């Protein structure tokens, strides 16, 4: 009995799969297709445990479907544009392209070592001109369809680095690199008109039965549909302003209005352009970031105008008009009416500027009545102090009634608003897809002609400049288009654009003419199962859903615009955290323990280590485990088995060295068992009862098939252990060798997706001409399949009947009549109706 040498065997099978093109995806109209996709990685250097988990989960499914006879597309690519390459290149004076390509090579090799069933012929990389050429063509297509436009918008500006920062790069109001206070600055930016599809994106969610509800809810909230009305306030004052239009979701609180507030970018701001105080106020406002959150949290600031607004429902009430920092220009009409008693922001604002409080909703609960002095009351109640609206139930009745009255009086009208804002895609960075646009002398927009695509990034340039390095590339940006002198757009596209259509590209990654081949996507799309982290629940998934709709717009022949039929979000891989006495993070490699309670620095028993909670693995906390080392020490199958074992895939999994070791031991143990089974088969014993093993095998086929379909992968691993124990005992008894061999083959087959190297080796030793097929369970062969049936009388559970085998409904009723526990409920009573859910429940109405 030899040890299982995973190094040799894993390498052998990996080579075999490559040589035999085992995972090639073929469009075969006679076969059902399955498109299995895991979110593609950013090539940051090496794969991490999160990748191992994500790709193993996807691989099990892809292999399962292949074995079931589906034509499977299971591709891999690289989300290879983005900041880290540019930063790494800046810091180490490297070329982002070379840095990225080197990382891709390393990570590709690592993924291959994991034994993933990937069709590497389909590989793509978003930073390659062969990919982004088509993205540029899509950009122009969207531009022609009116779905792309340019406008001035606020950005987070780092005045020291002279660069635009993403929201995540603003930490406590300062630039993440320079530490400078971030300012709000207006820049010309490119936008995708995603808000045009707000309604469709919302409605489309209803069709996504294969998505987790939590993700659908997050998208729904992000799109943020609000029902309300628009209304006009007439304005009095010395300025030529007649009306201010507001959007409100609470027109029923109009009698509680004590001010009107507009954004600092509202059209009336033009009358204050030369007012020093106003400019100082604007400056103050620009110190808060651009996110809605930061604006919501910032202290409420106002600047009074000389205008008064007239309440549309009661012209005798006049209220002051302010500029306020919490009113956004790009929502509704950039203007609000304030009702301090029933809105917290208005409450804070009114307190600060000494404005009136008029309560117009009388809370239902006594307790709330007392609290209304300290905070706005936003709950339900009865309308008060509101003339003809009095006594209506708020909010349900009162909002509709208020809108009806406003519409009748022609003072306002019903309006639906969406929170979803257009997607700003301009980034002032080098390492991204160039925007295929130029500007002529008159600063008019000129499209780069299609035949000139791709607009390639210049290479070998100096990145250590202030601001966008492309702004310094005169040779690159000075061009002629149709004989006209032009300057290229130097902004590049947000990397989210790259990942918004990559799933289409995989279907026909070699097509040089177009981004996709319609026939190919008609066959492969939608992605049947998409697997990735929940951190992408909103943006990436929403942008992909938008992109599909944007392509379909005015292209009737295009496919159904929902890209992902099934979505699965996997949990994180976690590990304990460690710190030394100076509160610096330590990696698991740097520490040691003798008793699993007290930890110290390796080789230094006096240097105590503080053990912190288990957190998701991250470089910054040094609590990572390098997959490469683990694969070298234990092999790919052991890691795959471990990463699926302890928790359901949607939950976080705790890394444990003991767990890893146990998986490794299981593989070794299984190999020994396998050798035993092979030698038993070779004895060609023809005697023995094969019914028990037939039964066991079919039960397992049933269980494992269901576990894979439902993503209960941890249960699957438990089933493997059960199988091992069973076989280990069963082979001690005499079994007919043909039956053993037949059943063992099926058992190996259902274990194959999780440990493909080990199982391939076992299978080929069992049968030199190996064929991989998913077995189907033969329920007739299952012995003693005991069934529990709940018996209800008039809807009340009275007992459970245990049956050895399936019986008919009439037989079941006879049996129930004999049950002593039931007797008293049915004695002398007539059965009016029986409702029978097969093998589960029977309800007898008497
Ligand atoms: C008066 C009012 C009274 C409001 C009240 C609320 C409660 P959602 O649900 O998110 O759509 N609003 C409108 N436009 C705004 C803008 N550009 N910037 C900031 N706030 C704006 O929110 C709608 C509410 O947000 C609107 O209803 C308006 O305040 C405010 F007791 O009108 B409300």
C-alpha cells in the first residue's frame, strides 16, 4: 500500500486535461447548455483564499454539469485595469502593463494548480487592446443612441496630488495618499444614462428568481423609487424669480412648512455670484465630500436669500427661502420645502436658524407625543392644523388626498422620482480604457472613427506627474481626425465599465470585428450561475444589467437583457488576528503556541502575542494564508475539500490548520481504501448480497445530486465521510465483485467534482477506459426507505406515521384508521375530504 503522492498525480491530471482539451466549450444545439461564471479577479499578484473558495464553488458546479451531459462554458479572465497597477508602478518605477502581465501569469499558473475545469481558450484580459477596442466601440454606440453624455459634475479633488479621488479614497475628509483636505470641485465628466432605465431595472428584479432576496432588496433600495409630487411655490421679493419647483414625498405636511431651501447650484444662485458672503458659504459647503452619506452627516448649513415663498395651499402663509448644504442639485428639482416637525434634517436646520415648528401630524402613541419636542416625528398619525386635510390618516390617506387637491387646483402633480443617478464613468487616470473621443479647436466633441479603434494607451510613459499622466502625453493626445486638428480625451473609463460586459465577450472572445457574436450569445447567455462576493451586490451587478439594456436599446435582435439567471454570493474566508505588544499586526507564520490558549512569537516564549477575533483575511491585518504554500504542502484536492467543508458556502468560513490537515488525511485515507477495494475486486468473488451497497449508492447519488443543486456543499463533504465509513465496513463482508465495481464507480463519480485529481486516478485504476458521467439514482434499489407522514385532523397535527415503503392514499387511510392515537379524533365521524401531499402529509377533514 503506497502513500498517495498528490504532487505527481495532480500534475499528471492537469496535463491530461490540457492535452485532451477536456473543458472546451462547444456550441452544440442538440445539448442543453450551462454557462458557469465566477467573478473574474483583479490580477493583484497572487491568488488569495477568497479566490480559492469562489473558484472551487464554481468548479464543482461546472464539473457536475459537464458530467450531466451539458455543454458547459466555464471561462476565466482578468479585470486588469485599475489603480493598484498604477500605484505599484509609481512606487517602484515599473510599467503597469508589465506588472499586470507578470501577475496574470503567476495567477493563471496558480489557478491551473487548483485543477479548475476552465476553458483557457476563452481567456480575456480587459487591459488588452483586443478587448477594449470593442468597449470603445460600445461607448460610441451608446453615444450615438444618446445614452452617453458629458456634463459638469462635482468630484473629490485632492489639491496636493492634483487628482480626483474615488469616494473610497477619501478617508476622514482627507486624500488617502497626500493627507490633504479634500475639496469638492466641478469637472467635465462623461456619464452613462443609467437613470433612463430606472423603472426597467427595478421591474427586471421581479424576474430574477435565481437571485438571493437580500441582493434584490439592495438593488431595489439603490434604485430608490419614491412616490410623491412636484409643486410650485410662488416667490415674492426683489429678484426676478417667479417660482421654485420642489419635489416632495409628503405633500400632506404642507401646512407645517416653515422654509424653502435650494441647492447652492440651483439656478437662483446666479443672482448671488458676486456676493462675497455667498461665495464664502459655498466654499464652506465644498468642504464636505460628494457622497450622499457625507452630506447627510455634515452639519446643516444655510444661507438666507431675500426671497419669500408662498404656501401653495394657503397664500396667507409666507416662508423664507434659503440655500442649504443638504439639498442636492441632482435629485428632484434641487429644491425642497422644509417641515421641521416631521423631517429630521429640517428639524436640525430650523433649530439652528430659529424657524417655526408647526406640528401637522398627531402621533398615534402617547409616548411619541412627548418625544416630538426633541426630534422630528415621522411616524403615522392623524393630520392636524391643516384646514381641509385635518383628520385624515397619515401617511396613507393624507398623501393621496393632498396630491388630489393639488392636482385639482393645478398647483402640483403626481411624480415618481428615482434615487439612481447617472453613472459617472470618467477617471483621471492612466491605467484604464481610453475614451474614444477628441475635441476640436472649438472644444466640440469629435468621435474617433470606428476604423481607428482601438485608441491604444501610450506605453513607457512617466507616471510620476501631478494629476493624470495622460495630460502630459502631447505626442499621444494631439491628433487629426478627418484633417481637423484635435486633442484626445485624456480621461479613461471607470473599470466597472470593463466588467459590465465581459460575460458577453467570453462567448466569442476571438471575434476581432465585434464585441460579441450574436449566435454565440444566443446560445450561451444568460449566465446560468454567477458566483461572487456580496460586495458586488449593487454596483457591478446593476451596471451589467444596465449595459445589457443599453446595447439592446434600438437593437431589437439583441437577447433578453438580464445577464445573470442565477446568482450566488459566497461568504468570506476568515482567520484569527494577532498583535504583538506594540499593537502591530502579526501573521500566523510569526507566532506559536503550545496549548492553543497562550501564544507567543516564534522561538521567543517571553514575547506574548494578543489573539484577536477571527476576521476576513486581509493583507492589512496580516491574517492571510497563502494558497500556494497550502497547495504545495497538501495538494489541490485537500484545499478544495477543506474550503468547502465547514460552513455552507454563503456563510463565512473559519480557516483552521487542523481542518486543513484533516482534509489532507481524508485524501490519504481514501486512497488506502481505494487500494483495498481494487484488490478485493481483483479477487473476483461472485458471492454475497449486493442489495445493501446498491441501496447505499443510490441514496448517496440522490443526496449528493441534491446537495450540489442547492449549494449545500458542506453537507456534501459530510456525505463523503459517511461514504468512506460505509465502504470501509462493507468491504469486510463478501460482495459480488461486479456489483462492488459498478457501485464503486458511481460513488467515485459523485465525488469527482470536489476532488477531481484523486478521483480521476481512482477511476482510471478501476477502469482503464475512464468515462465520466453523472449517475442517476435508482429509487427502486433503495431499501428500507422509511417515510414519515404527518397526519392532521381538521388541520391539526395529531401524529406521525412511519412507513417502510411507499403506499397508496387509500392504504394510508386504512392504516390511519388503525392508529390508536388517532382513533378518538375520527371515531364515528364521517371523512368529508382528505388532502394528501405525497409521502409528506395528510390532512383529514371530519
Ligand atoms: C417635504 C417633506 C416633509 C419631506 C416631510 C419629507 C418629510 P426620498 O424619499 O428619498 O425621495 N428632497 C427632495 N428633493 C431633495 C433634494 N434635491 N435634496 C435633498 N432633499 C430633497 O425623499 C424625498 C424627500 O426628500 C422630499 O420630501 C424632500 O423633503 C426631500 F415631513 O418634502 B420632503
